[in-house]
C-alpha cells in the first residue's frame, strides 16, 4: 500500500502567524504517538503570514486515523480565528529518498 502525504497551506490573518503556529504545539506529541505517522512538519513560509504543514503516513489507514482523531477535531476551532485562508492537497508517494 502506498504512503500517503498531505500538504496544507494556511494563510494567517495579517500579523497573526505566531498565534496560529502556537495552536499546533500539543499536536506534535499526539502525532508522534500515532502508529503510521511518519512526518509531521510545520513550516514557516517566507511570506510572513503563510504556514505549511507537511504530513506523511505509512498508508491510508494511518492517514484516516489521524484525520479522524479527536485531537485534530479539537484543533480546528483553535486555529480558525487566526486563519484568513487555507487549503490542502493529498496524494500518494511516487518516489522518495531511502
């Protein structure tokens, strides 16, 4: 089964990137404990109000478990007040480094 990847782009309200980033702090312990979560990386974009989240899962089952978790559901209302826009793309890994 193919590894699954999600890349999200989040545009913070002007001047609120730090507040947006802070909302993710607790999710790293959660993601680290999840079976099948291989990459969970929060990136500060070069644009001062842009944040990227890069996630990789062992398979669709692991991705579904994370996406359906209570912790992630609890995160959405926390980040909403700091976001102007956002979106995500998902796909399967075709090739990667060893």
